[in-house]
C-alpha cells in the first residue's frame, strides 16, 4: 500500500472512493461572462472546486517600473477565499498564493500575444470560492476563458489539468483525499490545439512509465475540458440567437 | 483539433482554432500563422474576404489610430496639458498647443477640468502607444450638454449601418444630435425623450449587436418611439 498511513484510496473493484475510474475526470462546468464590471470573466466548477476569474485591461502598467517597452505584463493575483476550505484561510497573500500567481502569470504570458500591447498591463484576478484539490488548474482554466472573453489575443487557450499516483496506481484528476494521502501530483497547463505544455509541476515521485501514463491521461482530459471551454464561450453569444 | 470555418457562412471561433490553410489565403486581423495553418487569436466570427481570412472579434479593446474621432473624459490636468481617458489602454495627451483656445500656462483647468468631456481627434500614435490628441478642427469642442453613452467598440459599424443608414434613422426618429466616437462612446443631445430612446437603442446594440436579430430589434424599437410620439 502506498501513500501515507493506511488510508485506502482505491476500492477492491479498482474504482476510486468517489466511484470514478482511474482515468475519469470530475464533472467540469464553465460559464463565461459572469461579472458585468470586468472586461472578461469566467467561473469554472471542477468537482467541488469553484474558481472565478476576472480580466481587466489592457491598461497602462503602474507603477511605471513594471512597464516593458516591447510587451505587456500579465499581473495575476490568485487568492483562496477564507471560506473556501473547512479550515479558515487567513485572508491575504501567502507563500502558496504567490507561487501560484507567478506560475499562472508565466504560463499565460506564453499564450497571450503580449507584444501587441507594449507598456500595458493585463490584470487577471483568480478567486477560489471552494477548494477540493486542483484549484491552480481550475484557476488557470478560468483565467484562459476570461482572457478569451475579454478579447485579448491569444495563440491558444490553456487547460489546467492534473494527474497523480495513489496506491502505486496512476490516476487522473486527484480529489482532496487522493491529493492529501497520495504519492504524487502532476498538474499541467496544456495548449489543446498545439499540444504544447505551458506549465508543469510535480509533487512526489513518478517513474518514467508512470509519468508517460499520467501525461497521457492529462492530454486526454485537456481535450475534454477544452470542449467545455469552447462551449461556454460560444453559449454566451449563441444561446439567445434567433 | 477543433476546426473553425472556411466557407461563406459565419461561424464563431475561439482562440487557437484552425480557421484555414495558408495556401492561397492571406492572414487578416484576429489571426496568426502557426505551422502553415491560420489560427484564430480572438473569440469572434470568421470572415473571408477577397482571399483574406480574419476574425471579427466579439469583444475588443479600443486601439487608437491616427485620425480617429474620439470622445474623451478629462482624467488629469497639468499646467500646459490635459490627460484624457479615451477608453483605451493608455490615456491620450492633449497639449495646450492643440487646444482650440488660447491657453495661458497654468490656466488649463479654466478651460477644461477633470470630469469634462470633449470631442477630439487622434493626432498621432507612436510605437509605444503614446496617444496625442488634438481639438483643432471643425466640430471639435468641449461637450457641455447632452449625454455620453458607452457602447462596445466592435459594434460601432452595426450601430452606424451601411453608409450611416442606421445612425441617420436614429437621428431622424429621436430628433437628437448623435456623434459616434471611434472609441466606443456616443454623444447624444436633444430632448429628454429622444435621449432616453437613443439610450435604449444603444442598449439593444449592446445586447444584439452581434446577432442577426439586431435589425429587427431596432425596427421594433423605432415603432415604439413613433407610438409614444403619437400618444
């Protein structure tokens, strides 16, 4: 038995505790354009995670020292609401939210055509309203949809998805128990149309074979989530067409 | 890979979708080339025109171009210049030498103060997106009456209509003066009923501007005003 302690994460019938197969995603739903004040916005519900992203700009970058003469900067603020987990989270920035804001900003910079807006700033706010493992992935997916909704030019959208290892078995899309007691976690930001990887982090150990399988699951899931993203953007403008 | 459109019918595409092959096609706005394929960079409708494939975005920030007629709000006043919010990424700069008045150094605030609106033209945009405005020109002035209404920049063509047909109809129906700024701001001046009617018409443009139902919604709205007038 792998993981920490004696927590059983796989049932005897090979399914996971919530009844999912090893390569099955939690339910994902996305809504675009939910915040009227923002230039673009989206809400992603991924399992029990709820992430809201708002995009403002492009606007003049302030303070001026952060301006880049040849491109825009993307300012991401990822934050978990104090009520998003069962233990209250102290409001404000912490080490984890800084790290996630940084990796999210860097991955978004790789897809947004930042050279179109020199000296500008694109502000992306990601608020996690409910958390159940995989919030950085839900956040980056929400940010991608919000950027597209805001009309920011991008060469592709990013889909955030994670695989991991529990009880020596590679599984897709870890839930809270699997994340806490599993052996590895591999969150990835995938560009679904080009198949490129915008960010990749790994917590724990995976053998090369396990890594390949985890990435295979991730790519398969990214295609599924991408369809939901596209449907959400289209639904905003096509549903009331007559 | 998800496919966009390469036909006569318009279809909605999202960033990253392949909308055509590079062979025999030119790349227009809202698209880039990647591995000999034309990729959409914005959420919008694919348009093919004379061998050029482009994406008409649904939502787009205002990008100032030299010569644009804009409606700006004064955001900041210095001794010899005004900074105007022109609904773009950057504020526009109106130096006192390009104002329609003879302004003494330090007296800029007496002519136009923070919060005032004015009709200006984009004089120059440099490669760093610095925008210089001018108010020297026919009709360029401080807007001291009427209402300024925000509309999406990408719906301006729809609001104006072919050869300004929609705009002229709106002016005739409401009996208002209407000036459409390229920066997504519309100035309306007339009687209260007229302004209210134009405001509602522009709301329809915001809601239906990207749909085929726009024209019918506008016609319905025109009848509504006529009825009000008859009553």
